[in-house]
């Protein structure tokens, strides 16, 4: 276990992390499992809808550093690839180019280190539960950078992208209609498995994410399995 009793964890991210702080969200489940071990941890929910890397960097001081956490779990990338505004039915791309994303992430890590905050990096989950979807292909180099910088900085990496791809392969397809948040023309004839809308997690998706974060912090597979049974009421 990387954590010590009484430590404070900040969860910095976008709407997926904001939702993760609700009941049965991945932040809530993660904290339940860790505190079930008697660690007496506290956390800072710092997810904000629509946030990209530059937005998280801009509010890093106010949302995280000023609150003096020991750890920060960083989830950033979906909106850098996918963010858009919708005006009169017209979508305008407002994502962050890869080069700028890399600079922003490096600066977030630099400021966190200067504030003596240890960081756990999460790769980004999928944008639509279809690996062949164009947005998921665009996301690949962003996640490759996160893997690279985590190794370079010797930081714990939770590869949620890999976990999500693997989980989707294991869950049987179920016929139905799956639509995509913010994309009215997108439709699949297979129901979403881990998300409510192709992006934001349902219970199984939040369980997947929480299990990944717990592994990142070093909780044993036996204890993660026990936590999953509690969460799902088994």
C-alpha cells in the first residue's frame, strides 16, 4: 500500500470524476474500500464538467494545492480530444492539441511536485464504447503520452483505457439502442455496457474505475474482490 493512515487524496478531473464523487461513483467506491481497511483517509472531490488540461491547470491551485492533499489522482484527456460547443445545431471543436496537452500535463505534475503532492495518473476512458470510433483513435496518442510521462516521472499509472477495452470484450453484447452524449446522430445496435451514454460511467463502469485506482494505490486483489462484492451487494 502506498497510502498512510490519515492522508488526504484529491481527485482532479472532468465530469466523469465529478460524477465519480456521487453515490456509487468511482471516487466514493475507492474511498469506501480504502477506509474499510481502517486508513481514516479524507478526500477532495475536484472534478468539473467539461474540463480540459488547460482548465485543470488554471484551477489547480484553488481546487487542489490550496487544500494541501498528500495525493492527487489525475484524470484528464477525454475533453482534450472531444470537447465541443453546440450552437444552433452546429458543433465547434474546442479540444486541446496533443502538443499543448503534453505541456499542460507536465506543468500540472511540476506544480504538484513543488507542493509535495504525490500523483497517480489515470489513462482516459473511451469516448463511446466502440474501439473503432474516430474519437477513440484520436485518444490513443494522448494515453500513450500519459504512459510515457508516468514511467519517466516514476509515478503510479492506472491504465483505465486498457481496463475498459478488456472489460468490454468480456461482457456479452446485448441488442438494443446505444446513443452517444452530445452526438445525436450516433447510434449503435448494442446497448452500452459500462456507461450511461457512451462516456459517463454506470455502476459497472464506476466499479471498473475504482478497482483500477485501488490497484494503483497497492490494495491487494483479494481485498479489491471483497470490496467489489460489497459494492454490488453480492
